[in-house]
């Protein structure tokens, strides 16, 4: 097992907690962006798989998430999260100059990774997106309500493995409250910005569970079709739900990720 290291990074809105896992012989850099309400510390399995493939894996807890500072669950501006990801990239590249960089994002972290790639594509060799929030997002319908109801994530929608849901509910670093209106407004604004932005020139792999009820594949596809560039690959997983890196077929998903990245690094 590769032990993680914890450190902090000054962010746009708050001081951020960063998790890193480092291979004995680093050959590339993996930047990981987690989904809304959770934190990067949930992704040991993904990080260890990447580190075993010679990656320096770095993942920041978004402001207001995990061990980072900020009001819990609140995202004032997704562009701030994009800026924080770029700050992380620059810091890690200073420590490991010359190594190629791959960006990996899940859920809202996929939204952040896409916007970051639109702005900094020249610094990336590949982009991996797991169930990213793109196109339309059904949670934005809550903005029409005068009072947003308490609608926490149903853990049963994360994975077919019930233990994943139990651990999610028991995790004190997971935000279990309702969507703040400011967060939904910020996500809606970012989806429009991405839709008006450039296509993805960086090689991209899109992964999605076909039974994802939190971020339905059809909703994401609407946005992805506008973004896809000349080198674009996708994998759909029958029966899989939202949290692919914690699904019952996680080994298959991780194999697909490592295979894609390895191909791009050797191009």
C-alpha cells in the first residue's frame, strides 16, 4: 500500500487540504478532482492504482469540502475551483519538472476538469472524465423552488455495493445537507460557460455508468457532444451507478483508465 501525504495549499477562497500519493519512480502527474459533497480522501483505491503505474497523484479537497476551509457545501464560483486546480498543477510541476500531466475528474470535479482543460489544454497530455456534470443537470430544477428542499444524495445511487453507501453516510467529512442556492447557481453558470467554450483538443476518455441516476448519461452526452475533440473515447458500463471508482466493477474501470493513460503517455 502506498501511503498518502497531507499538505495544504492557498486557494482562491480558502486554505485547501491536499492529498498526495507518490510512486517510488515517478513518471507522470495525475491531478484528481472529486465530486460535490464528498472529498478526495475517499479515493485511495484509485490513487494507489495510478501510483502503481508510476504516477504522482495529487487531489485537493474543494473549498467547503472535506478538510478544506470554507462554508460546507457552498461553491460560490466554479471558476474559483478551476483556479485552485491550476494552482495545484503549478505547484506539483515545480516539484516534478518535466513530467506529463493528466487531469481526472468525477461528477462536479469532471466539470472543473473540463473547464480547466479548456483554459490550459497545452499543459495536459490527457483528460479522464467519470460521470461529469455537463450539458443539463437535473438538480438545477431546484432553483425554481422558492425554498430548496433538503435533498441529500441518496447513497443507494452511488454504487451497487451497499457498503459504499453505508461508508458515505457515516463519513463525517461528507456534506449531507441540501444544495445551497449559491452552489446551484454557480453550477448553472459554469455549464453555460463550458458550452460556449472551445472543444477539447486534449485526448479525452469519458466513463459513465448506464444506471447513473444522479448524473444521467443522456444529460452528460448533450454537453459532451459539443465538447468532444479529434481524439475522444468513451466507455459505458451496464448496470453501473454514479460512483464508478467505488462500483462493483471498479477494477474494470481502473483498468480502462490506466490503459488509456498509458497509451497517451507513450504516444
